[in-house]
């Protein structure tokens, strides 16, 4: 995958792209990153913003530098062009899985009061928000989305099952996890996990997955086509309350 980022502050991405999993993804040739300052694509002395027509507070990003940058980076291809914006579609694991199928992504990170509407209408393919709040710029939001997408690329994670079993990938929240030591400060790992009985372990994890989802995100259960066995477990859990 090729990922281009348009930002007025490209230095913000240097540490993120060269650490941890994103660095390993590059070393494995799963992804390449490029960050461009779209001031370089401005027609008028690197000016990227101007006052809004009709008046109002703040400055608005001009269309020319953003269009010029995207067109220069796209070449002959047709990448997904993603606008990071609090007005956009709420980002989900499903969206991350969708974007992970693409060969090329371009992220536009805005600043100031907003974007010229023609950028939305005639340039971008996706508008994405990471939550109902406002950040100073789109950079941190873009980093979040990029991390979520790149970890899904083949070969990036050490265990191929890891992203498949993540919270939200299955529709449920993940079950509790434990590691050594088996007892710490008097708190013991559930006996079933040290029993060696894999059938019992799987049964416990299924129940805990449903229990955690019921307690913390019951809204997720409304979106899932539950099996008869899962419905029975949930009924039992509700009756224990």
C-alpha cells in the first residue's frame, strides 16, 4: 500500500511513521509513506487559506493547493482521497478493513476554520471523523486511521489471527486476557485458563466476550446476528444480574 499525507505540519508524522508497528510495516514492504506540505502546491506565494465569503470567524483552506497536491500525487491512478473532518463518517473497524483493501490512500489534514466546500464536493472520496470532538488539525486523526489500517495489511502483525480476533472485528468486545505470573498480589488467573482443557477455555472466552460486550457496549449486540447458543448465554448472563 502507498499512503500519501497532505499536511501543513509534515514533521508531526516523522516519529509516528518511524516507530513501532508502522516502522515494521515499512521494513516488510507492506506500506510506503510520503508526507507533503501542500503549501508547496499553492498558486500564490504559499498561501493556503483565506477569509470566508459572506464573513465569519476564522480562515478557510483554499481549493487550489489541495486540488493541485492531490492531482500531482495521484498520477494515473485513482486513489481513495480521505478528508479528515469532524463532520465526516464516524470511523469504525469495518471502515479500517475496507480501506486496508486499497492500493493507495491520500489523507488531507486540514487546519483553521474549515475547507472550501468544493474540496468536499469534487475531490475527496471519503470524509472521516474519529469522534464527536474537534482537534486543532487533522494530523492526529489521520495518524489514528493510518495505524488502524496498516496493522491489517498482510504480514504486518506477527500473528495473522490477531486482527481477526480484535475487539470490533468480530462485532463483540474481546474477552479478558491474562499472562504470567498465575498469581500476583493475591489475584489469581481464572483456573480454567491454566487447566489445559482447550474446550473449556474456548467456552469461557465465548462467555466472557458476550459478558463484556453486554456490560460495556450493549448497543453492539443489536447489530449482530447471534447464534442460538450465544442467545442462550446472554439470557443466562442477564438472569444472573
